[in-house]
C-alpha cells in the first residue's frame, strides 16, 4: 500500500515537473519563430514607408519564411485611418508602427494593452516598454551645427541653440507634424522653467522661446528637407533626426553634432484594438524584437537596435550616430511623457497656431 502511494506521488511529481518544463518551453523568446506556425494566414504591417519600412520588412524576412505567413504592407501610419477602422469594427491593420506619443494618448482606445506574457521584452532598454507598445527602434533628435561657421566656438547645448546673440545664424526646426516635447522642455529651461514641474502655462512660455528665434527660422517638413538644409549650408544650426544627420555628413555636409541632451526618441510598435488574429500579431512583434532581426534593421536603416544583445555590422560613419552606447545613453534627454500625454491636445493646438503664424 505504501509502495502504491509512493508510486502515485512520484508519478504526480514527474507530471508536475513535465508540466513546469513545458510551460518554461512555451515562454516566448525574442526572435524565435515556430516553423509553419502561421501558414495560410495573412498579416498587414503598417509603417512610414521608404528605407525605414523596407528595413523593417527585411528584419521580418526570417519570420515570414519560417512561419509561412503572408505579410502585406501598408502606410503611412495615420491615426485618423486607424480610428475609422476601429470605430467601424473592420480593422485591417494588424501591427502598426507609430510615432512616440499615440500609444500613450490612445492606449486602450485604438491600441491594445499588451499581454507581456506573449512577448520577450527582456532585452529592451529600461523604461521603453509601455502599457500599449514596445519600441520599434531608437533614434535621437540631435543639435547639428555648421562647423565651418562656428569654428573654435561651436554651440554645445540647446541653450546655445536658442541664444541668437552669442550664436547668430539661421535655425532649422522640425515642423513635420506633432510638436517635439523634448525641444519645448529645452526651451522652457532657457526661460527659467522646470520641465519636471511643468504646467499648461509653461507650454506658452516654451513656444514663445521658439517663436523669438525670429522670422528666418526654417521649419522643415520632412527628414529629406532637413538633410538638404545641412548639405546646402542653408541653415547654420539644425535639430535633426540622427539618421538624417548621419546621411548628411556622409554626403559631405560640414556639420557636427552637439550630443549633450540629445532628445531620446523612438517609434512604437502596437497592436490595434479589434485585430482579427491577435496571437499572429504577437508572433510578429516577438520576432521583430529578436537579436538578428534588430541587427538587420540597423544594417539596412542605420537606426539604433532596441535589442541590447544586437551587434549590427555597420561602418564607422553609421556607428558614430547610433544612440545605444554608454556615453550616448548618459548624454540623452528623456522628455516628460506623462505631462505631454495629459496635455497633448492643448500643446498640439498651441504649436499648430505658432506654425500658422499666430
């Protein structure tokens, strides 16, 4: 009788251990793809087009080949289009790359709250996973200056960018869409304000600092335009996306970066509310977060990988503008996301009014 009980107990323990092992095996691993797991299924991936989306598709090639999924591409990402899909109950976008703020502003409304048990986020930099998104890549907004104009007395910070008396010259500012929270925080600091204790009234103060740069300020509308401003020398100081800054320098622009307080920026990967196959969307996301996928992404786009084990093979000119080195991480400036999410509509209206000349 005792032996029977012992055998039964032993069998139960074995089954328990096997169950635990099976659960451990099922835990997602970033980049892992099950052979044929999505055969016959179709996913639509949405991003911003161009070299960037081409690089993302290249990063997902192994996922497509192994899983057997048919991957369609659409874009550019437009919140109004996604909202129409969600409200109509006919969501055709499965995974969407968005700008920085939308996953915070529309979390739970347009974008699903993520089930992190279905994703391996262990290799993503601290603080970059939100309730409704994981980063798509990292990049920065950096102050670039004309090295030939400023020579031995170059600008070193955003305070210098806003100081037209000590550093005269034409400025170039991102006017491509939404306001840049980090830039407005730097402007607020110039006026004596504290970005960590911002109020809605501080938005006006910050925008006023930008407005006072003067009428010769150029508000570029695309990354290509910002690059052209550097390569032509038309602007003396420019806020630029690091990828565009890198390309301009490679093309011969006599510009150099002032890295102090470069603005930390990332695109976001999201799953819309109402997708038809959530598990397939998670599978794509998890594959995208893998080491090899992120290496391919950086090698094809020059954007910084978000997997901290990734070791992309890039030349020195690209490596100089990657933002994941210890030195760059120390110099980076992270905007007050909580404030900007809570005040997004107000800030956007005030920024748009300034852009319209009001």
